[in-house]
C-alpha cells in the first residue's frame, strides 16, 4: 500500500492543511493501490509563498550552479529508476516492460537534454546598442496528467530549473506516486528550499487555485482541451502566461507510394502503445480508398498481435487508467458500431479472461468517415479509425478537418511525404515512423494548445525578454 499523505513545501515534507484523503485505484484489478492526500487553496498559498521567497535568489544563480544542480538531480533520478517504474505500473497500469523501457527513461531524457542545452544556451544577445536579456519568468504552476506522468513532470521541471524559475507542481491525483518520488529525488539532489514544491490535489481544488493565484507568473498545463479552457479562464484575471499541451486526434496519411503492409502495421502499433493513452497517438489512419480492403486485413492481423494482460506479464497492452476512462472508451466503441463503421478488430467489453480491471480490447474500425464521432472525439484508448480517400488533396483536407493539431504522420516516398507535411496544420509531423527526437519542440496548433515543450524551445517558454538600450558592446 503506497501513501502520499504529505506535501513537499519549502524544502520540507509537511502535513496538508485539510484532512481529505482519497484512494488511488490500481487499474489492473480495480483494487486500492494506495492513498493520496488532497490539498486545497490554503496549501497552494503556502507553496506559492515559498516559491516566491526562493525566486529572487535562485533566479540569480549562475549557469554553472544550475548545471551542477541538474547533474545531481540526474544522478538521484537514476538511483530511483526501479521505484519509478513500480509506481507507474501501480498507479496507471503501464506494463512493467513499458514502464522500464519508456515511461521512466523519457523523464530522465528530459533532464539530460536540459542539462546538455544549458552549457551553450544564450541568455543574452547584443544587437547594435541594445542588449537583449532573457530572464526567468518567475513562479510557475505545473499541472500534469496521468498518462505519461514522468514525461510531463520532467519536461516542465527540467527547463524551468535550468533557466532559474521556481515552481509548484500538482501531479494527477489519479497517478500521484511518481510525482511524490520525483519530489524525493529533488530533495536528495539538494534543490534549494522553495525552488521546487509539491502539492497533491484535484483540479477544482489545487489546480484552480494555482491557475488563478496572483503570485504565480506562469501556469503550464497538460491535459484535455476541456480542462485547458478552464485553466485559461482561471488565469485570465491575473494576466499570467498560460502554456497548454492539450488534446489530439492525429491523422496518419498512408500515401499511395507507401508500402501498405509496413505503413498499416506500423500505424496500428503506434496507436496501441500505452494502451492508446497518448495525446499524439495516430488515431485517424487515412488510406487510398482502393486499398481499404487490404488495409482492413493488415490492420486486423496487426491488432491480433497486441495482446492484453496484467501489467506484470509480457503482454503488450495493460489496462487503461480508470473506470471512468474505460466507460468512455466503451461508449465510443459502441458509437462507432452504431454509426456504421466496419469493426475489423476488437470491440466492446473486456478481453477474454480479464474480468477484473480496466482492460480494453485493441479495436480497429474501418470505412470511417470524418463526420463520425469516433473520427472527431479523442478516445484516449486502444481504438484506431481507418478512413479512405480518393486523392492526396482530399487526404490533406481530411487530416486538417479537426479542431486539434498536435501531431500528424505521413507514410510514403520521402519527397512526397515532405510536401504533404508542409500542408498539415500540426505541431509535429512524423515521416515514415522516425526515431523520437527529444530536442524537437512538442506542442500543437488550434485546440491542441499553445507554446512548446522539449529542447531549447522549452527554455523560451520559461523566459521573459528584456531589451536594455544604449549599451555599447565594450560595456558588456
């Protein structure tokens, strides 16, 4: 039984203001994995005050000092890799192999990228008689989700620390244990008191208080577009900077020049990773209409290889995170059937032999049209939709016909794929399933959010730009 009953504020573990405690549910069997304390606005006030006090000193530390701090955090993180992996599996159901091979390493990678970039990052630039200076934005409020918990914590905390900000983190109350261990890592690494603070809680209590707090200079939120709208509304009266990484319904265009079997098989695999619980998952596959019959066969064969099982097993897919999420996915699978899409794999209900826990059958729909609910709603589960197109121009139109714009995928001859990518309204475009670039800016167009995370672009999100005019180069 795991417990996260204290908050990390001003360099100490402290009792929360209130007494509310909730159970954290293990998605594998719907049992209780542990407990977490739920904070309130009073806890946020204390944490923000600590971050504000720490900001003046930490914002003036040298690049060398912050680089050494990141080195210490990286070392402490690596020592806790096994604990992180166990926590991810317990709280959100990631298979043990996925937790160890992806969930934990991606958090470490963000810390390492920030450390590498810090050595050469230009915090000032002389332009004639004007000196442009980049300074930390201030106190940051971070609200992070449950699906890739360490990724989303580290991709905010690492660049913010690197440039000299202080912060308050609210991890998801659905998956709080990784955030708790992350705070232990930063404490062990010697992060100065008040620079990093952790308050557990829910969105209406802690999230809203962080977003609206007058002493928070920036709020960075990752989650659903619906919740992102509420964060922006709460932040508006204080005119703070709002950074959001929100929903997605990413198209995967399989061009006529693509190897159909490779493209469809790869698309099914990319969709099913993490049980489909990734905001940039390629959930709308577009294939030439003439190739639809064969695409159905390939997709069904590929889906059959994605077995579902307990996170402790070697199964490719574990459960989805919660009963609420399971119910939503089941409703949308049924909606696809009711709307007349062709079910070529999976379907409603749990996989055979998995009556306990929140398991979903890997599902593929074909003959989908872009006006169907399953083509427009972010399902956030292992459900792929396949749509047909008559020509590439139509495929581009369908791909862009969505309120989202987080990511897009194109498969086919390289030059043609690049030409198509240039016309897609998405923050990232993946050509022919490339290796992940941890320095590439991550973020979306339209209702997928604003701003960018990852790499050097993330540094810019946490910096203000000051122009000092009348500065001679020799005076620097």
